[in-house]
């Protein structure tokens, strides 16, 4: 079945989008009689062997909800095209909560007070600027906008004084936990053809007296697009790519990050280390740690303040009536918003250099971790069910080697382990956020530098990339820019 053009009139209605990007076939369709639903699903999800043309539905990488109309600075902030009129209303209400600047309690704005006492940002948008990618500060600058630091010791435990996260801001009358500054050490990389690229490795320092063995572990804010589609992927589809013991001997041993849940263990899908299982959980953790706001999931009114921080524990908070500062209604709205931010369509998918770069990306076996395609579950929410999506991630933890390792573990994730970051939208980073800083700490100033930092399980793929000619490497970058 030939792919329809991106601007085809046949894609103008939501129904036809759902048919095109979903996995169902109408009765009587010629393909329906020729193959079963399971066979068609397997065919669509198989890695392509034909790089002479785009694959069917490849342009619509976010399924029926793909944003196909706008590729400017606001392209990551658009609602899924699969939402109904009523759902779009909820989306924009959630956007208001996401953008809301919280204030110190007590305040006349009772629905927006309770910030802090210690915090990293006043709003969700304060870190996830334009719903996109965060960035590190300039060398020597202590202003960590859109970047924060988790705290842990060699066993993954938090700092007994500063808690799980380092807060560099505080409400009036209270001191912040301190400032962190970054400088960079040059790290040269020489390609086999003799070309040298100067990478940079961050070195962090703080004026705070962290407890013995506790380290600063940096995190820039990741993009928000497509989160609901991650949640809609069946657990079994993700686990099918796991090979923790490297039983097949290919050097790739991705493993699931299992978390403790109310009904037993649950699969981690969100965050740089896959530390949260759902968007709702991730949102509540951010309210708690980043802004010091309580929810029904984290009812403590003072955020990440520890028992040792008595001034913080004694400060006025915004839930004097016994309820959380962020009500369940507000939490659900911001969760719905985060779940339904549209993924942008691919650009230039038929360009000969993009297709050549895609073939080289596959040849280097980058797809062993950056799995191109998944199908969402049949029982997912209506707007996300039965979708063919292209996140380029397996959502598993992989050992990326000592070069990218944190100083200490995070919960059940080892220092060198990272969840494979999805690649969709990565080519629009500079358009949306005005920079091209990549990886968990923003050390990479380009996609090329990001690739060159890959080690551990990704070492062989990195070495294959490095061995390509300069022209071939440029084509791989051209492919990534089309995502």
C-alpha cells in the first residue's frame, strides 16, 4: 500500500487519520482478506530493508495526532490532532496549569499559592521552556534555568540534609540550598580519517556542604512531546526488546527499570533513568521536588525539605485546610496536557540524503536501542489507541559507559545506565529552544557531539559511525534533523 502524501486531501478528517495511522482495516479492504491483523502489525513494525523511498505512514511519526501544519517555535506546544473539541478544551485548561506561576503562601490567589519553601522553578514551563529541551548554564553562571541536580550516594540514597534534589531558589526570608556552577574540560576526539572534534566534559562545583559520598547528578529538562503515546505502548512490546543478560551476544543488554507500585512492580517509562511509570506520577514528582508543591501522591507540604531543614519545615504553606496545594483536578489537567502534546511530522522524508542517512543509521545498528516503531495498545485512550508511532527509543536502561555516567546511582538505575531517549522532534530543537545542546546534561553542542559521547553498549555503533566517511556522517545527521 503506497503512502499517502503528507498533504493528501484524504487526511483532512480525524476519522481518516485514525484509519491511516491505526492498525485496523475496514471489512472488505483488499488487504484485510490477504493478511491477518497480527500479520499486518508485524509487517508494519518490521525494520525496513528498502531505503529507496519512505515507509508507509513514516511522515506521521506521532500517529493520528501528528502535528502536520506548524513547524515554528510553538511546534512542541500544540494539541494532538486526534483530540475532540471537548478534549481540546481540557488540553488548554491543562496548559494554563502548566504555565501557571505559583506564588508564596499566604496569598490572595489561593489556587496558586504554596510555592516552596525551596524550589527550582515557579512553573512547569519554567523548566520545560516551550515544552522543549532544557539547556545548561553558561560556564561560571549559577543560574540553572531548565537544569537541576538530583542528589544520591553510592547506594542511590538521598542526601540526609538536602534530600533527593538540590534546590537553588527559596521563598523570601529563607536561604536556598546553594548554587551550582559548571566549567568544561576539553576532550578531543579524532576520527579514523584524521578529523578532530573537540568535545567538552562538564565539571560541577557547589558552595553547599553535601554529605560524604553524595554527588550532584545533572538533568536538563527533556522535551514534552508524545508522552501519552509512550504510556500507550503495551508493556510486552517494550519488554520484547529487553535482553539484560545479552543472551543473543550482540553487545546490547537493555533492561527494564522495575519500580514499586501500589499493585506490585510497574515498568518505568519516564525520565532520564526511567524512574517514573506514568505521566501522573512524573507530574506529581515534579510538583513536589521542583516547586515544593503537595499533591495527593506527595502530601508533604514542604516538598523535598528534610527533617534536618527545620526552617523549611516550619514555613507557612498553602494547604492550611488540609488539602494538597495542587488539587487532584489540577493534577489531572496538567497530566492530560502533558499526555496530548502533538509530535511534529517528519520533514523531507523523501530527500535522497535523508534516505541515505537513514540506511547508514540502520547499518550502524543504532536501531538496536533507538527502536524506530511501536504500535500503541488497543485499550489505550481513544485518541491514542491502535497507532503506529515512530519514537526511536526502546524505553529501556542501557549502560552508556563511564564517559556519560553519573557520579552515583539513581534509585535502581546504575550510574552509567540511561533510558534510551526518544529521537522524534530532535531536529526541531534549535527552532523551538534556540540552542542545540543534547544529552542529559547538555554537554553536547550538536548531534555529532552527542553521537561521539556514546560508549558502553553503544560503543560499537559509535565506532561504526566514526568509521564512515565525512559525507556519510553528514547524511546520518541530515536524517536525524528530519525527525
